[in-house]
C-alpha cells in the first residue's frame, strides 16, 4: 500500500504507511538518535576503532593551544632539600627551638625520631625588588629572585623517596609509568632531528633513587625515553667511528644496515620497540657531528664559564652540566634533566655540614643557568624547575648527629621562565613548616600547569593502551594553578 499510489484508499495516513512497512515512529526516532549521538565533534561520541597503525616519531609538532614554553630544564635535587633551611623562614620554629612538639607528625624513620623542634641555624634575608626571603646558603639564587617563582606549598603526601619521585615524575606512585619528559616528546616531538628530544645529565656520584626509572617512557613507545649523557668523557660512548670506517666506508655500511632494518620493520608492523631501535640507530649517525659540538663547553667564552663556576673545584662539575643543558635546549632539545646523586640531599643526620656543602655545589650554577637563559633571550620559552621529591620535618632526627626526617606534606621548589610568574612567592606552610595550608600545589596540579604552558591540555593528552586511555594526570583531581602564570 503506497500513499502516493492513486489506488491507495483515501483514508490511509502516513502512520498507517509506516506501520504497514514494519518501521514505526519508534524505529525512526531510534535511528535519528543514534545518528545524532555519533555526530563528529561530540565529546561523548562513541570512540571509533583505529583503522590504521599509528606512527610515532620525534618530528616537531605544533601544540593544540598557544604555548609559552617550548623546552624545559629540570634540576633534580634528589633526596629532599630542607625547605625550612633554604626557602621557607619560620620565626615561630626558631622561637620554639628545642621545645617538645605535641602535634601529629608522620615520621619515616621512627627509630631515630625526636619530638624536639629544630629552628634553622641559618639566617634569611630579602632579595630583589620582590623581597623574596631566601637562606644565606643561597646567595647566588638571591641574585635572580626577580626572575623566579618560589612555591612554598608543594605536596605529594607520600613519604618515601621512590613513591614521591614517581608522583612528581609520572603522576602516580605506581611503577612503570611514563615520565614528564617522555610525555613532552610524545606530544611535541623535538625541534632538533640531530640530537635526542630528551637528555639526562647524570651525576658522577651515581643515579638517583629508582635509577633509570627516572627517565623511562613506561608504556609510551620507547622512542620517547631519556638518552643518558654521562658526567665524564666520553659523555656519549661509541659516538665516533673507528678510523678505518670513517667517511665513505661508514656511509655505505650505514646505508646497507638501514635497508636491512627497514625490510625487517616492514615485516613486523606495529612493533614499537623495533621502530624505536631503528630510529635510535639513525639518530646516532646524525649525532656524530651534532652531539660533539653541543657537548663541547670549551667553545663558551671565559666569562660564561666563570659565571657557571667552572673556575671553582666545588662548582665545576655541576656547573658544566648546567652549561651543557643550556647548550642542548639552545639547539632544539625538548627536555633536559640534570640530576644530583643518590640521596645527596637526604640529610637525616649531619645537616649542619651536609646542607651547606650541597648548596655550595649547586647554588652558583643554578643561578647562572637562569641568568644565562635570560641574557640570551631563551628564558621566556624555557621552563626551569629546581627541587627534589620532598622537604624535611621541623624537628630533630638523630640527636647525636642532627638531621631532619622526610616531609612530603609541605615543601618548596622554584620555577623560572616558560610562562611562570617572575619574582613571585606562592603558597604557604603552617607556622612550623610542616604542612602546606595555603594555595597547595599537588603533583597533579604541577603537571596540569606545566602541560598548559606547553600548549597542552592535561585532560586530552592521552595514549591508548589495551586497558584504556592513559595520561600523565590519570584521572586525579588537577587544576591549572593560575597564580603561577605570568
């Protein structure tokens, strides 16, 4: 029965027609709703299966949003610098020095724990036009106070080194996750195709707690893991070919290996580790010229070398690595991690001698890095982070050899450049410096803010895994801390 057929009875309606064809209004409505829900661009639209194998590389990629930062240098002070003695003056703690604290404290080492409060033995004074209060142990940092953001309200809330390192580095305390530098390489690639996107300048005293996990790609393709640059020559081993292979023989050999690798890769599509290894071989060939030049600090002027402390045995080693970090970002490297050694800042005992020694080693080079980036016009686009995975408690640990125990409930770190607000102090701990109480910045907040400065959205930067989408923030409460932004 067709309503447009002249033989159809005059009383037939459209409803009769639809019903007779077994369609009905409900079926049409359902079809319309399904079409509506699946429209492109809807946030809640069903996820379509990936029909093509994804391609992972380090070619430079534009961020989806306007970016302030293009590169980052992380000065990682592993062990937990004492914020109470460096960044966070507490007059009440000084007045209460030696008194018994009766409040709630979480000790990491209960066997050496003490309830006696320990006022800082070092004086604080104001620096710069901003009036930032810093310890006398950091005179060089005071010279750049107007260029940095000091956060006094950092918090991870997990009191062990490894867990707090993981939280700050990967977003969660669980092992096996990608670190920040790997996420930036995955999202943005590298501006240099002749140097690694992510370089790690390790300390001659050894690797930090968790070792190579500090620069792992986790479940991202291994292409995005950090490349280690050793603290002594040769900083990158096997970089130069033997004399009998230099020139044309090496070119022919590498060309032949490349064809073999490409054929093998074509037979195993989607093998990320294999693809990463092939890309690494190709990068190694290009690095033979570029890396040698980038790591050669002898090319710097005498004035620059002095500024970094290369004329002083106490600062020479760390200063050299800070200078290399600047040379690397200047040449397009996306992320550079400069580490101190295993537990160098973990002053459970001997803090009166140990803390000044570490400050003498790193203060001058750290400040020089900020100055140098600023003078060269690189600071606006290069974010700098200085800090460890925790701070210290306000009471004495080990009364025979005074130190401070762990504190991840309130500690300090500083940032510079890359869109961070200059000459600014953010947040506060309580009157004894134990817990962050004002404008708290969690590790997830830090990650959301950092990605924002790189033009990335922490809710949308994801990697598809077999068990679902993975991300740096990974579903935790996180906010962009607008008070940290310029």
